[in-house]
């Protein structure tokens, strides 16, 4: 998976409210939906003297200036550092073939895909800090999408959002109740997501996680998911 394919899949499966072009910059109107939908990205013809234009465009939306730094953005990374921007939330992307993750599939009692989300899904997301603004991001997705609800001993324990972007299914907003962690809920969510993704034309399941989230990264590694990309943000 190339950096461009990863970026396109993320944009399609977790879209901003609006995308605006300001010179060489793509400006995203996140409307409170988090960094992924609010960060500006640079086109190939960006220049250091154009950075204030991007800052002004984000401030006009009521957003604090924030830039996403992907593979190949080394010069922009350096330019922003020289302007006092600090690194925020380094992220690593993992992917695996859906067929690999879907075998064996979880039972419907353990995890199941559905749309629109049940009320308990919103409750689980809210417990994890995923509120109405991020639920609005999910609603904006125009393609195939689902919520995956996990249960343990017939009690709801975790949830995630999945959407397709061509042959890639992106998993977002994975939350497991603290009392239910390390009991298989996330594992079952991933397997159910892969089954759903196959049924909806995807052959790869992909997700992103902060570098600091070692428990989640250990889970993905245990499922033989491979690192397919990195990025981070710069914010002042």
C-alpha cells in the first residue's frame, strides 16, 4: 500500500465536512471531528512563504493550525519545526488481507456488523470520548459502512466503525470497555470487520493507531497485520 493509497482510503472512509483548496494547501473543515479531518496537507508546489496562508485558512474556520506530515514531507516537517511547530500523535498504519483476518470468523454472538449503529454503540463510543462530532464523520461516509459491536457473556463490550474505499476497508474508532479489555473483544471486532469487508468488495483491512498505544499494536502484530505506513501531525 502506497502513502497515497493510504491517505485516499482514510479520506474516503473518515471524511471532513469540507475540503478547501488554498494555493498549494488542502484545508479540511473538521467541525470538531478530530485531527484526521482537520489537518492541512501540502501539495507538491508548497513553499515556506505560503505556510501563513494555510494558517490563515484554518483560523478562518475556527481551527487551530494543524498539518499532517506523511512520507515525502520531510522538508515541510523541517519548515514547520523551524516555526515552532511540535510533533503531535505519531501514527502507524497496519493492514492485512481480509481473508487472513476473517479465518476463523467470530460467532454472531461475539461480534456482528450492522448499520445504522445501535444505541449501545453510541454509548460505548461516548464512554471512550467519541462524541457527536465524530459520529457525524461516520454519517458523512457515502459508501459501504458498518458498526461492529462486540459482546462477551451477552454483554456489549466494544465497538468499531468500518468503511470501504475501493479494495481497502478502513477500521476507525475502535473502543473496548476497560473492564472487558484483554478478553478477546477487539480480536472479535477485527475478525467480524474482515468478514464484512470481504462481503462488501474489499480485500484488505487497514487501521491506524498511535505509536504510543502499545497494547493495540501488540494485538495487531499478533494477528500478523503488517505496518504499511507512518505519519504524524505538527501543531504549534
